[in-house]
């Protein structure tokens, strides 16, 4: 084994499927299940094995007092800060991983962000990372705990992708996970996703509801809602999600995070060669642009079998670069969805204020209308065919949500010639929508039309009503999946009730570096990362 990869052969992984919480339990704690503020958190000082001290012996002749509740560790530092602390020997990988596992467990009933944990295996890998760090080895993420979404294969863990039922453990890591491990990251577990990533909420009978750390009565979004909740609450420094119609950007907007949807092929989706008919890409969720860029650099790269292989970018370098003076088009009108959806007044207020900030920073900002055309006629066949392809692999189709089975039937009908024709339109769509970038450098839109809905908003809706409600709330993100081009959701502020909303920075093909530089400039000015959910 290369010295760039963590050693795990000597330790059997502790593969734990987390039980679903009872969603009827009262939420009388601080958001995220956080300990009260007057309860001191654990010290950040390094611990040799990452475990709590053994309790003192108690005489069996005397009544045994109830143990005091364990203090919840402080939120984990960000990705770049974790790397810095580890390199300076100011903490250990064992301490960071142990704290991540403790926070995940403490927030299980409050947030329910994780489907599976690798507790023993992650601690063993952390101990190995500490040995390597002590020997002077340095890698981009050596010893840093991260999480990945439960549509991503991690060897030894099942990939449920939000579905109920039993699945065999994956026999190998996906390419993105292999690259994260090669960069030294410690994968602590897999985060919740809605069923087959179809919806902008993370709820289901297989695992319950994942909740928003800013207000646990609301969804963190979807389908990468588990990854977003975990990062926003400080359970891990950053996490990998996937985005087939906004599934990184929507939860980023609704949890006050940075979410990058990279160019198609930037981060491999192997073992799938063309996930969801080319709509889905993997991308990072983090509290800062620098952290998201660092995770993107670590995960990026193609597998030999990948169809899409864009040239490399240097995302972390871009996050430190001045973007220059840019021409920015502000678009309020979403593509045609037949819902009449427009931005909620509070979303519009927040995005308009962000546009004013961009103008103050020296950019030319004006309203414009992208020529989306009937791009939905291409999206629907590709999305439903992708769902049908994934659903067909489920060993117990009767366990699938009725809405999934409806999409499976639609996708089966629209497969073959229809989906091939939909994909053939992409070149013309690139020309028509890309004409905007003859005049402008960046397109700015709301990430979503609405703030995060309440948990249960989509319960008991038919497939049609779910699609209509979803399209009205989230009409802005999905066209960039059809095009395969990059976009970033950045925090845009909060509603008057304290719910986060976001804005998208969208660009033409392979424009990640420009978008990252602009997002970093905005962040430097607005310092959005200073706002944290209650109790975190």
C-alpha cells in the first residue's frame, strides 16, 4: 500500500446503521441536540486515544449514582483550519475524529444527519494518521474527518441511497472516496439522502427525517440534506454531496453553507459512468469557500472509465485570487415550470442585497433574461430515466416510495429514443443559453424561490403534487445540470424568522475558478461564515 493511503487492514470496520429516530419525540432541546450553553464542552486538548477516561470503581454495596450526561464536544473547526491545527500539532486526528463521532451521536435524535458510521475503523485510521503526521508526512487532508452522502460507495458499508431494505456492503470505494482517502481524509460515515435523490427534502421511512440545524422544524433541503446538516451543525468540517437538480446547492442555501456543483466530470461518479443520464455530479458542502475548494481539489479527478474528463482546475488557488471586475447578469425569472413560481419576497430581498454588494465591490450588475427555452423537455426524460435505472437495481421494489415507482414507470416509457433525443438537444441548449456569456461573465439567481419548508410538507402528496410543489420551491437550479456547467450556492442571508436562503453564481463550461474567486470575494466582504446555527 502506498504511504499516501491510510492503513486499515489491521482493523475490522465497525459498520453501524444508525437507528431511525422517532419523529414524534418532542424537540425540547436546543437545535441539533446541543448541550445547554452553561454546560462546558470537552477540552480541545489532544487525547491519546480519543476516548473518555474510564469511570472510577463504585462499591456494589452502595447505591450507584446515575452518571452525569457527557458534555458534547465543541463544533469541529473547518477543513483548512483542521489541516492547520494538525500540521502544527495543536490537535490530533484521533481527537478530531472522536469529537466528530461524539457530536454525531449526540445529535442523532435532534438532526438525524447520518445513515451509517465507521466508528472503530475511523478511529483506527485516525491513529494511523497521527503516526504519519508525527513522522512528518503531509497530505492535503491527512487526518481530517469528513463525511460522504449515502449514494457514494464506501467499502464495507451498504449504499442505500435513501431507500428502505437491505443492501450488501460495497466491495470497493467509489473513485471520489478513493481520492479523498489518498488525500489523507478519514471517512467517518455516510449521510442521509432522500430516496434516490429525487426531492429537495431529506425524509423517508427508511431513516426518518433529517432536520435543519437552524430550526429543527424545517428541512435542510435535499437530496444532500444529511451532508448539509452535518456541516452546518459542526459535526464534520466538510462533506461530499451530489447534485442532479440542485441537490448540493439547495441544501447549501437552506443551511447557510457554500455548495459547489462542479463541471460534469470534474469529480468522478464512478462506479457509475454517467449518473442520471449525465445530470448528476459530486460536489462539496462547507462553511467557507476555501474549505469547499479544498475538498473539491481533493476529490477531483477522473476514473479511467469515465465519459467526461474536463481539464484540471486549481480550486484552492482560485479561492485566494481576485476575480477582477466582472459583468454579472441578475435573473429573477426562472425557466418555464408551469407553476408560475417566482421568488418569495424575503428571498428576493436577500438576493437583491447580495447583488448590491457585488456592485459595491466594483462589478457591473444588471438584470437580464437567460434564454432557457423549453429546457424542461430535456430534463424530465433524463431525470426519470435515471431514477428508473437506479430503482431497477433495488432488490425489493415494493419497498420503494409510490412516487418513486411512478417515476420508474415514466422513466421506462421515456427511455431509449426519447432520452437519446433529449440528450442530443444539449449542444443547441449550450449555444442558446450560453449566448448570455457573450455579454456577461456570471449569472446570478436565487438558489431557491422559497425558504426551507417545514418537515412533513411533502408527506402524503401524490407524485404529481410533489413535483409541482418541488418545482415551485426550487425552479432555478436544475437547468445547469442539463447543461453540465458549474455553479456555486453562497449564503445570501436570512428570512425575518431566521431561516437561511442562498444565491447562485452560475457560469459557462469549465468556469469554476472564476466562480470560486467571486464567491471568496463576497465571503471576505460579508463574512457569512461568522453566523452559526443555535447551539453550534
